[in-house]
């Protein structure tokens, strides 16, 4: 393993797989990101399935550190990798979805720092996740509520500060009737 200069951790630099350079090249681009670029990143991420924890960490750090205009393309990378993994390996063998869930609250807090017009795109991805049973409503509803909730102080580990309250703009929606997928791994 080699130390990575951009994230400061001992993550693996995988030259032919998903490398920081592929995601970092997004930093230099202006949205929209081409379909070919998105497919290239997705293919590299799926190819690096044995290093899925590193792939997820790199994408999460990208979303956290990128400019507001690149937050939604970062979400599209997450969505594309999860959907491709579920398609290619099956829902029960998907390792990316459960791994992205570990920091989903913090990731979405970063995503919602996007330009106001882009929030609708985030909500659309969440709606597609619900319709396609990617995650259960117990996961999706708080992420939907985050879009309209007042700013709530949250610690780095995703827990709320003592005394902080969430104010929901709408009541939780029922789980899709055809979703029988276990969402707690």
C-alpha cells in the first residue's frame, strides 16, 4: 500500500482500477458530467469490488470536498455504482449499498450543500431509490426530511448534538408495498 496524498489515509492507489485521478478529474469539469465519464468511473468501481471499502471512502471524500456544483454528480456516481453492483452481483451480494449506508447521513449533509436548484435532483435520486427498493423508507425518509429540515447541528459521526431537534416538513411516507429487502446489515 502506498500513502495517498489527497485524502491523507493509507488507501490503496489502484492505477488501473478506480483511481483518485478519475474522481479528481471531475473536479476540473463543469457539470453536466458525460455519460462516458460516469460509466468509466462506475466500471472502475465495480472492477475494484475487492477494495469496495476504499472505493466508497474515496467517493464519500470527493462528495465532502468538492465544489457545490459537483455534489450531484458525486451522488450520481454513488447511484450508478450501487445500481450496477445490484444488477451485476444481485441484491444479496451487493457490498456497495451497505457500505455507503454507514455514512449516508454525513454524505447527504454534504450533498445538500449543493446549489438550491440541484436539491430537486437529489430528491429525484431518493425517489428512484424508493421506487426501485434500493433502500427502505426507514433509510430514505430521514434523507428526504433533511432537504426541508431546519439546519441541525450534527457531529462528524452522524449523531445529533444534545438538545438539537429535527423538524420534519412532512410525515414519513409508508414503505413501498413491494419492498421486502432487509435494510439493516
